[in-house]
């Protein structure tokens, strides 16, 4: 079973009694700043019909026990009492979502599946039904408000040939802008040879592949203190992106539009060590260019929380590779994206406009837009 699948589980009995406010919202921009069109590329939607498909499966029924091994009792209690009930209505109710977007100053959301719905353990028949249910639900929901919402779907990467069919249907028939994938697929790295045709097809279609880990592979060492999320998930990003870089996937498919959540984890923070290894170690010189050069071919969201972290990320990736994300509607999200970007004094007004919306529109193939 995929690691820590209860991190985002929203189907508990208490979820139907969600309180209305949490997490708090902040929006707008500093006085005197120009209001720029804002696209949130990292936000999630839950497909309840998909949960019905897995409800009686042994792997789903085993989730509570797995949760107890992956998280402390304090974390489990807080999730069930606070985080999940607060997130549930925002994951499932369009009017709540639109109201929150207005409060945050978000013009357009690009909605992707709740990561707990990867279900990479599913057999081919179930995987076909799950992915179709999720993708059609997201397409139908965003189709109700096409001026405010776009969608990304799911694929069953554990079945590579099926995943290509699903990618074609999601992008070609449903009009979704790409698909979301985790950092590890049933124990297989994203750079595994079995996924070569998936990457080739994603490049050919010109769609976005959104990398969003679910939990961590560090095991019980990250059980206390919510380490599984705030430490483990950034590490999963770092590992997955490193496999794609050093494994040559980004050399073979240079046109892939790879978008990494959570600022890409720790990769940009210590990329100099990766470059050094590439220069001095033959076993690490497996990609054509130093690893740092690939950071300028990947897009990253802005969920790094602090101005100095965003400033450093921009220095390593280039401003053109940064796109606003919030991780709506979870409590580890960062909703003050305007304030964060305003706090980096080095950004010009044009660069602020690019990070808030222009880069996303270019990545998604949308026409440029002025202020709302």
C-alpha cells in the first residue's frame, strides 16, 4: 500500500460535521501594489464516488492499522478532530471553493485529485474504474465554472499501458490540463524503465505532470511530531526529482512539463552538492548536464513559506519556473501567496505578475490575461 495514505483521508465519520472556517484565509496584496491575475496551480478535490469503489477492499480496510504505524496518536487525533473535518467541505463543495478563492484573491484554480486517491495498489479493472470516475468528476466540476477552474486528473501508473490510455482520455477527451502523480508508484521510482512510454506520451501531448508525494518512505522514524508530512514529503520530492534527473528521463524527454509541489522539497536548497557529485563521481555522472541546470526546466510551486526561501528558489530555478500554489484546502497549505511574493524585494512588478499568473498561463497554454 502507498505510504501514509491517511495523510489526506477525508472520509471519516466526523467529516460531515465540519466547521466552516478553518483553515483561515488571507488574501489581497500590500497597499500600493498592483493587483495581478492570480492562478493557484496546487489545490485538491475529493471524488466521493471513488471512495465507494474501494470501501470494501482489503487494502482500504487496512488503512487504520497502517495509519497507526505511520503516525503518532497525537497526529491521528488532531487529523480526525480538526484537519480532516475542516478540509472536507472545501474538498467537495464548489461554492465553498469559489468563496475561498475570492477571499484569497485567486482568479483561477487548477484542481487536482486529493492525493489519498492514488490507490496504486488497485488491480487493472479497479484502477480503470477509479481513474475514470475521478477524472470525469473533476472534468464535470470544473466545467461548471470554466472561467474560475481548470482540472488535472489521475492515471494508474502501476499499470503503465493503461496509464497511457487514461492520459489520452483525460487530456484529449475530457480537456484536463495534465495529471498528478506520486513520488513512488507501488515501490517503483518514476525514473524506472517501465514508465518510459508514459513520459514519452506526456511530452507528446504537451500536458503537465504534477508531482505530489503522498507520505514518506522513511518508516517509523517519521512517526512522531508530524515528521511524516513536514519533513518526509519534501524528502520524497527530492528523491523523485533526483531519480528523474540522474536517471536521464529529463534528457530523453526534454519537453516534459514537470511541475513539482512544495517548492520541489529540498532539492534546490542543496543542489550544489549534487553538482559536485556529478563533477567528481563517475557513478553520479549519469545525466548530460550538471543537475542544477535541470532546475531551470522544471516548474515549482511557491509553498516554501518564507521570503528568503522563495528568493533562493528563484535564484536556482529562475523566476520563469515559479508558479503560485497553496495546497488548498489542507492545514499545511500556505494561503498568503501575495504577501510572500511581495516580501521578496528583489522581484520586479513584472516578475510578481509572472509568478502570480503569467507563468502558469504560459505552462497551461492559456492566453495572457490582465488584472481582473
